[in-house]
């Protein structure tokens, strides 16, 4: 059963001379129950892809079907409810609310669902038991170690029994021990039948995945099914390989990108600053420049 | 929040002060009795036609008195006037056996005063007309206490403007507190006869007002008209005096208090507005500071409306809290005023409800913009916010 289907999904930032292509006609379909690892260098569009799949961001072009439904047709409110009920996020920076304690943080999505405090605290307590954080219920986030904070964040992601868990470099801030604990947790969740999308830089972590996709410059350049427990074959190779730009693409230049882009739509989009991380690698960024008619 | 506290507390304090003042004045005027007509110097009010008052001339309060002894005599001849009592303000200083008081009302008047004002004498007796051998004075309860240190100093002597007086009686303690438009505070008053007042000042004493008791309480209007005609005759047809009936006195007093109260309340209301803007400022800062929190909340499934209501509730909590603290502060100020001054502020339930209600309104109105800003933010933009 196809859970996520992306058809030629693109994401552009900025407009005019400074248009940046963060996602370039990505095609992807994810089956229910897959553990998908997404690899690629910084600025290759992994996070953008996750944000679009997680309904945090909207694609500039293309079709996104979640559970067979056209997401573009959903209103902001419906997207929020979708995020609440169907999708669990785990971020690299944990993103726990500093002013709430661990239990309240975990119970937060239930509050937005309108559950009574007693019931949601009980449920949050159960989830914390699951991630081995029961004894830290009343700690504040700043009192937790990175691994503990990330486990609390995973409990929060799981609390609404979502069908998709999106984890954007969840082990990025963790040492190897904590990484292992967190990854085992994900593995456990996967065995229970959840679909997991994991962004990572670490080839070792592809051992937990059932499928690995590789991204470069906003494009999905590789797709590999792997057995759980084995490291993906392409993980090291493609990660460090530089993609060659074809002569056709250079010749096509601006018009190749902008042919399908109605100017009106571009102009109406609010200015978005390019992602910070992308700016660190200016040589890899493809900047579309429009020739100005005089 | 501080802005709201200051705004609400000042509004409540000022309005309750005004309300208290009004009630005190009303109480004092009612003490006079309903059959009394008061004649005052200057044309204090403009009348709309013949009856109702439509304007108050504040300047007239400041002028020298235009009332003279001749007026008193003229009114005294009227058949409809039962009793005529002039009141002239002589001085404010008197020396007793122990000390000197500077905040008194030394008033020249006639023996009928006690009867007209329903003011009872607690000890001794009111002076009578024509006691030539000795100069008598009747004193208020506070004067007795502070000038002589005893409840009944009858027979002792005090000195006014270098002239010695014998205390003939002490008035009963009255409940009134302040010098109002119509009335003096009897507790702080020394009454001497009009003749002695004339002797002291060496000229015509400045007659503050003339109280006229009507022959027939049900025909107050007739008496008032008679008095007016009589005075017009002595004033060469120029109406530079005012004949006021009991209820009109009330109108004037509360009118003046209302004007002052409204003015100061206006200023206080501006501070409330400033407080509201302060709340908006705090909320805007809070929204930008908590952009990341908003992003996280949206990522875990908060709808725009839920974010909106969160920030509205926070703004509301700030303003309601500020409003309640403001009322509390006002109560404390009022308590202080009651303890250390003669003012008796009255905090009414509608006033508290209004003040808190306004602060709640201000809070909501000024929270809307920041809350909308928070709610409309795209989740991804909010999450990326540093």
C-alpha cells in the first residue's frame, strides 16, 4: 500500500535572479511499513523533502499524495490536523518546549486534540515508559542529556499513533552511545509497523533501514533496497561523489528551469531566505539567472 | 502589565474619590433639611427658563461677596421667610488655652443657625442675641478637643484676632467631613454672633451665604421667588446673587465634582490606553522571541486558531491580572486616604466591574495583532527562526 507519493515535486526559494532550486522534480513513493533512510550532502534537499512530506512546507510544483489524497487541496487547518494525527516529527535539535516539563511536552499533541489533562498525562506517561524515560517525567528539558531529550521527543512524536515518523538527523547532536539507543528505539517502532523516514549523514545508520535514497542538488539520484542489518552499498560511494552536470543542462540554462514556471506565481510567493546551510556550499548551489531584456 | 495596573488603579481611585466626595456633599446638604433656601453671592448658575439649572458659572465662586446686611434685613421682612441666618466667614485662626489652630472656620452668624441646620448643642448653650456683657462663641467638637483637650470646655476662653471669647457651648459631633459648596464642617467651626464678626473685621463681614427657612416647607418655590424679588430690589435690579433650593444645591455640588472627576478620569483613561499599548509591545516581543516555540507547536499539530487563542489568552491573563492588581492598589490607596485625610472614597461594584472590564477589553484588543502574527506564521518559517 502506497502511503506517500510524490510526483515531480519541486521547491523553489526566492525569485528572479536569486531563485534557488531546493527540490528538483523529485519522484518518490513510499510504501507503508518502510524504513526509509535519506542520505546526501548538506544542501542536497533532504530536509526540504522531509518538510514537504511532513506538511510543514508546501511544494512549489508537483503533486503530493498522502494516503491517496491530494495534499495541495487541504486547507491550513486540515494540514495542521494531519500533522497532529498522522505524522510524528523528531528533529535534530529535539525541539522540546523549554518551559514545559517532559510529561507536558510529550502530552502536547494530545492537548491540541482536545483530550482531558488526566487522560493525556496518563498516555504520555505510558509513552515515556516505552522510551525508558518514566523516571524523568517531571524534569525540565534543560535538565536532560541529549539522548534523554531525543527519547522524550520520540515519545512526543509517537503519542498520537502516527502512521509516519519523520526524523531529520535525530542522531546529529548525539554521541555514539545515545545514537545507538535512539536508533534501537526507531528500529523497535519500525517493527511495530510504523513507516519511518530518517535523514542521516551517517552511513552506519543505513543498517536500520529497509530502503535508502540518495539525494544530490535537490534530486533523488539513487534508490536502493537493503536488508535490515546490512549497510547500504551506495552509502559511502554516492555520498562523496560529485555529480556531473551534463552539457545539455548547461545549454538549457535558465530557460530549462523557468519554462514551466509561470512568472506570476513566482512573484506572488513571499521572499524566502535561502537555507543557511546551503550558503556554505556556494559552488554546489545551482542558481538560476534570468537574462534581463533591455 | 504595569501600565494596566497604574491605569486601572488611578481610574478606580479617582472615580471612587469623586463618588465619595459627592456622597459626602449630598449627606451634608441633606442634613440641612428640605425647607431651607440658600442665597449665595454671585450668579452661580444659569437657568433654563425659570426652573432647571443648565449651566454652572465657576468664576462666580471666586468673586467677593455681593451679599450685605441689608439683604439679610430685606429677607427678614418677608412674611414667607420664617428664619434668616447669615453666615460670614471671618477668619481661620483661633488661639486656645493649649495651642493655636489655623484650619478653622470662624463664622459670624445668628442664634437661629442651630435650629435651621438641625445642629444640636452637646454641652452648654448656643449664644443668644444681645448678650453685651461678654463675647460668646460656640465651638465644634474637634475644636474643643484640639484647642482645649477636653470634651466640654464651656466657660473657658479663646482668642480670635486678638479678641477674647468665652465658650458658651460645644456642638454635637457631626458626621460631615469637608467644607463643601454649601456647608462648613461643624466639627471645625467656631460660631460667633454677626455683631461680633462685624466688630472683629471692622467693616461689613464677608457674607458667604444666607440661609432662609421657609414658613411653609411645601411652598418652597413661593418663598424662593419672594427672596429673589426682595434681593433684586436691594441689588438695584442686578441679579449678582443666587437663590438656591435644596435639591439645586445638590445639582451644583455634584456638577462641580462631576466635572473635576471626569477631567481626571480622562487623564487616567489615557494611562490605561498606554498600558494597553504596553501589553501589545510585550506580546509582540514575546511572539518574536517564541517564534521557535510556535513552530514546534504547529509541527506537532496546533492549528492557527489554537495558536491564536493561546496568545489571546496570555494577553487576557496579563490584562485581567493587571486589572485586578490595579483594583487592589486602588483599594490600598483609598484605605490610606481614609486613614490620613478627610476624604472618604467609595468603591462601587459597577466601578470595579467597569475598570476590570475595560482592562480586559484593552488586553484583548491589543493582543489581537501579536496573536494574529503568531497564528499566521508558516510552520516551517517559524521552526527555522533562530
